[in-house]
C-alpha cells in the first residue's frame, strides 16, 4: 500500500494504512512459523527504507520494520532475509502506475529500474547469501556522482576528487547566483530567477524546456504532487544554496510566487546611493528603447525632464563654493516648468 505525502501531511490513519499490510502481516507470519523447520523466510522490502524516499516516510518505516525483524530472526538462529528492492521495469504492481515523467525521475535519481531478468538473478544471489538484508538495486554511479553531494551510504562506491569537492565547498552556488543577480536590475533579476524556476520545474516534469511552464500557472495544475514538489525543492536548494521548506510549492503555488520568494531570500538589500540611480537609469534606458514617439511636444517635455535630472546630478558634484551650493538649492526647489524655461533660455529655444 502507498499513501505518499510530505511528513507534515501525514496522519495516524495515513501511517496505519501503509504500515499494517507489511508490519502486521510479517509479524503474524513470523509468530506462526517460529517453531517450523523452514529453509527460507524471505520478505520484500524497499530501498526506500534504507536510503529514504521523497514523500514516503510511512512507506520507508513499514519496510524498515521488515528489515529489522529479519535481523532479529537471524540473531535468534532463524532463517530470514529482507530484499530491499529498487524499482522494476515491469508494468504491474506499484511501478505499473508510474507515468513516463515519474520513470524518468527515477532514472535521474541514479537508480534506473531493473529488468525482470536482472531481478530474478539478484533474487537468487540474495536468498543464497548470509545477510539479513540485501539491496537488489541498479545504481548509475555516473548519475549519482554528477548530482554533487554523494549519499553517505554510497561513499565507498563513488569517489569525488578532493580538489573538486573543495572547490565546490569554496564557491557555493548561492554566492555565484547572488553575484549574478547583484549585477542586474530588479526586472532582470526576476527574469533570471524565472528562467531558473521554469527550467527546474520542466526537468522534474519531464519537459524538454521551461517554455510550457507559465509564470502564473498553478504548480498543481502542471502535474506536481508531493513527491515531485520535494524533488523540485531539492533542485532549487542545489541551484541557490538555500534551505527551502519542503512545503515550498504549497506556500508559493505559482512560478511567479516562487520567484518573488527566492528574490527576497537572495537579494537582501535594494540598491542604495548611486546604485539606486543606476538601477533606475537602466529601467529608463529600456523604456526609451521600447518607445515609439511622434508627438514633438511630448518629446520636448521628456527631453527637458532628462536635462533637469542631468543638471541636478551635475550640481551634486559642485560643492566647492557657496554660490554653487546656493545654485544647487535653487535647482532643488525649482519646478519642472521653471527648469523647462531655464533650459529653453540656455538652448536658445525661447
């Protein structure tokens, strides 16, 4: 039985639903056969109980009970082996309900599905062994290595060069992204973060790119569930260096909402001083580039306002004489119409 969900959504009923078929069943079987001369006592567990599974705390707990009971049986001199299976390719059972996107997600996790032939061979090898717990699972070591941080249980199989690990530690992805965002205006920051969010969402859902991910679309409408939401959160953690909540997509239900949240976490201070002026000018430059203006009077008014700003900015740098200070004060108190008249006079337009 499965009833997947993040830990915060679990209830005693949801825990019982998944625990009972495994824990109760195997306990009764263990008690009923304890006095028999068995050749084997084999239970089917899951790799989720060993490595954990996103959104599968109840399922992981049920399987860990099987693993522990087999260890208890072995300690008591009874036969027992728990096979903590990885996913299978077959289109029946629990894996039979997987969508193509979910199957791709399993492959990206570094645990591609077993063929029936591989499963049979691993079964024979594990049952003939002496261990109470065996993990019949395929591991794609290249994929696991490329994911960055190697799970503790696999560090004996996957070696990451010390220099590379140190370099990753010295330059966290959050710093890189923060520096990138620091060189952008507010709108460009949002666009950069939106590209990141849409790209990661597309990868989780199995899309080729993020073009199908609308900025105001609800993640739930896009096909996200608790499992894909956790994977999406983990991907953003890696990309940003943040520790985002597991409920990210429930608290921020659209890409635009996530972007605003990320920007608030990554861009701690608004531009100040000259930086704020430069950010405003960048926006003004883009507005002018996108404008088509045929009205001569409007053109004159905008040109005059720009010249007013230029004059006021120049006045900020002239603080060496009282006359210039007074001139600056006069400029600060002048109305736009006063400044237009002054500029017209200086430019010979009046």
